[in-house]
C-alpha cells in the first residue's frame, strides 16, 4: 500500500512516498531517487534501537557504505552543541559533497539533520524518513531546517529541500499515544486553514486514527501532505502564503520557549496556541462562536491541552511572541481563522487584544 505525491519546485522537486513496509525497501528507493554510495544516518536514541537497524541492514545489503549517529531526542537537541556534534561526525566519517544524509526520527531529528546537510560543504543531499505523526504530516515536508535559540524556537536555520521523503506508517506503531495525539494537531491545523474535508475526516474517524487504522492513516497523511506540498510549491521561502501554516504556532512557540522546550510536546503547545488564536478571532468578530467551539471540541476529543499554564502571565507570553520569525518591522503577524477551512494573516492586532485573548485561555 503506497501513494506517491510530489512537491513541485522545478529543479528542487522531490517525491513523497506514503505507505506501509517502505523502510524494508529503502535501498531500492535510494537507488531510484538519489545518486550516492556513502550514507550517513542521524537518528535519535530510541529510533536507533528498532528502526535504524532495519534501514542500515537494507542499505548495506544493497551496497551502501553506512555510518550511524544517534543523538538524544527532544527539543533540547535542536541546539548549537548538537549541530556541532553532527558536523564533527560528518567530517570524521570523510563524507564528501556526493554523500547523502538520512534523517530518521521526528521533527527534531529532521530539522537538525536538514540544517546540518544544508551547511556541510555548502550543502549535501538528504532524505527524510519521519517516524512520528507530527513529522510525517508536517515537519518532513517543505525543506525548513532549524535549531533553537534560548530566546526563541527555530531562529537559526535554512531552507534546504530533501531529495525524498519516505513516510512509512508502520513506524507509528512504536509511538506512545501522547505523541500520536500531539502529531494529530498538525492535521487538524491543516483542516482549519484550508481543507474542510480533512477537518471532517478527523472529526468522523478520530477513534480509528488513534487506533492506527492503516487505510485511514494513509488517506489522512497523504491529504495533509498534499495540502502542504501545494502551499510550499506556491511559496517555498515563506514570503507570504506559507505563513498560514503557522496557525497557532506563534502562541505555541512562545510557550515552548518560555518553558525551555521540556514541558510540552510541540503539538500540545500548538493546540493551546490554536485555541487562543481562535478565541482572538472570535473577539475580533472574525470567527463565529459555532466554529470556535467546533475546533475546541475536536481538540478536547483528541485529549489535547487548551489552556496556558498559570505560572506564565499573558504579558510575558505576548512579549515572547515578538521573538517569532513572523515579526516584521516590529509588527507581529498572527494567523487567524475566519471559518473552518480559511484563515487570514493580520499584522494590525494590538497587544492589548492579544493579551486579553491569552487571559481568557487559562
């Protein structure tokens, strides 16, 4: 079972493969879509125990020279220290400009590895094998790479498109339920910003999704990826349209930064951010109460958090939001829904209104 999609970016176009049993054929896919003999795998310590060995064995049996580096999981690894460690390992392994880097893991590994690939020898090819739902439906697609700074999330990074994204949903079997739910937020987000059908798919099939129903997952992940691929094809470097993908993220990134990236999963912080952004839209008479509660109910059913922690003040959260990459000329750009399936970008919302909306989400 496999679907093939494409991110259409002229010379930077690449395929997205979504299905089951794909990592068992990784050698075949690399031979088809890349040109290399030397492969360097970056993964997290958990993936290194059960998924990476399968990938490595298949690659070695297909004649590839393979090196593996496992790093700790979690947002704390998206750091200067860890990027230096990866670069040191690439140099020590005698990689050259024709070598290939493969990222196996969640969004953290994908972002970190992609950034390393983009700056090593001025850029080498890399492949994404996302193993979390969040990475499969969002982080692995689009070529954004980054590491965090103590003052803000993803402030240091590049745009560097992969050669291939291989999404094997069998890898989701290894995830805790909390991570499945946190990853689902990116699908719900896509439904709110541009795809009513996708939102309804999650509403109607939530139990099957959480039970990892194969057919529903392939359809849902493919639909989410197709939406993102379309946006990226129209605005690769996030000059305007691609900013809508950050719905809920400006609030969420501030929350992650203020809690030092160790209290919330990324999707959990974005869930709180989406709830607050929708509340702000209601306050501005942009969104109906009906659609606000429809989004809120789905987040609740998915057991995702909705409220900010009591130890952070609305003023502190608002101030941290200004360190987000979507601040231009001192103006904060926020993504606000007008209905399920449509959002707009606003740069004229006052701090007072933002702080008031945050204060309603405790």
